[in-house]
């Protein structure tokens, strides 16, 4: 993998293996919280081997190797992770500690994201619109802390996303988003089928 102009976050300056392991512990702590508790010794081993958890751990290894100028080894770890977990977390991307991937399939993170980033399935951060560098690398986003992407949400291009931003399902942005925002896209309408039986008034559901 050719060395790219890539973002370096403060937590990555003078990176060591000890720091990398600390970042892994922060990632796993968020997963433990997401799974609902501490779990037994065996349960925690199972959690660590789940694709969504393993993907971030293998990214940490590849990122460490990349920052230490072991590009070929970083590429091998990245490719192994990609084939095994179906995520795309290349080592030239900068992902701060506390990363939580809810569902591994088709999650892409290319650029720079802050602490406690959350991504669910078939969503991502990446390029595709322009080549300007706003802090995430040429053409890539720069995302703040505590940002979450729901299913099929996308951030594309050289855009800045502030802190504490939540993206709803199918939300897709190609422009800057300020901090403390909620991004909602692709609203759906629920219609009753013409051939559906009437629902008794006492059992009617509220859709909202």
C-alpha cells in the first residue's frame, strides 16, 4: 500500500505499542457497554472474536504498523481484516479510541474520525466529492467526537462534521454539519394496503 498524505491525530503522535493496546481497551470498553455488561471470561473472549469488534482491533494493529512505516505489513493486516470481517478500515485512516461498530458488514471509514465514533451496518465515511483536504486527507471527511451513523448513513467528500452529531438511517451528507445536530434523510411513508383487513379501533397501532 503506497504511503498517502493522511491525517495524524494527537493520540497518534509518537505512537507506541502500549498506546495502541490502550486504544484497543477503550474500543472494547464501549463494546462491553453496548453488549450490556461485563460478561464472564468466556463471554468476553467470544465478544472479542465477533467481526464488529475484531475489525477495530485489527485496524489498530494495521494503523500502528503504518505509522511505524511498515506499510507492507500494515496492508497485509488490513487485507486479512477486510476479507474476514467485511469492513473497510484502511490503515491510512485515523480513527480515535472508543470506536464502536454495531454491525460489521459493509462499514467503511476513510478519513479522520474522533473519539467514541459509532457506525452501524452498510454505512460509512469516505471520499467521492472533490479533493480538498479539510483535515481528513485529500477528498476525505474530518469527523468530530461522539458522532454516530445509523444503518446506510453516509458522509462523503472533504466535509467537516462537528461533535455530538447523529445521523439517521439513510442520511447522506456532502456538506459540513455543525456540532450538536441530528441529520435525518430519506423519510418513508406508511400506507395501508388496499386489500388489508381493517384493524379494530382498540388494537390500532400508532406509526410515528
